[in-house]
C-alpha cells in the first residue's frame, strides 16, 4: 500500500450484516446462536461464576459455554474478571454493550414465551396437514 492510499478506519466502514464479508455477521452469529442468547440472558440477571452460569443455562456443555464466553468477550459483550484467590475465582458480567444487546434479546425471548400457545398450535396444524408428505 503506498503512502497516497490510506487504510480506512473501522469506524469509517459501512457495516451490512447481509454482506458475506461483513464482520457484523460473526457477532450476530455469536449473539443469536442458542448458547449466546441464553448466556447473555442469564448474565443480564447479574454477575455469575462459570459453574453458576452453566447451571443457569441448562443443557450447555462446559466446552460450549467456554467457547461462547470467549466469543462474547472478544466481541466486547462480556467482561471476564479473574480474582487472585486460591482456588481462582472467575466472574462473568455483561459490558454496557452486552446489557444493551441482552435487553433486546430478552424482549424477543419474552415475546416467544408469551406466544408459545400460538406456536404450538401452528406446529400442530402444520404437522397435521404436512404429516403425509
């Protein structure tokens, strides 16, 4: 790159999640994947240690929770704080951006939970009419 060409700064780039190469797509995947959504929702309630979080997010494996937390921390949504105690204590909490994202996710979660009767009825209708295909 010669000196007449300047590299664009990240804040100057237009982000479009529908574009294949857009970095926002990876963050969207981290946030909206099953474990990302549940982890953010659980941490919205407050700071949790790893095992507390694993118990709260029922069904997540230790490996998947660890990977999810690393991705969310890298994206700036989760803060990890290691306490220099014996044994070591590690707490996870949402960053301000993480709180903002979690609020929106919880709105969707509450909408879905409140409309599950409609969803289950739709599934039953679908299965009845499409079951013979």
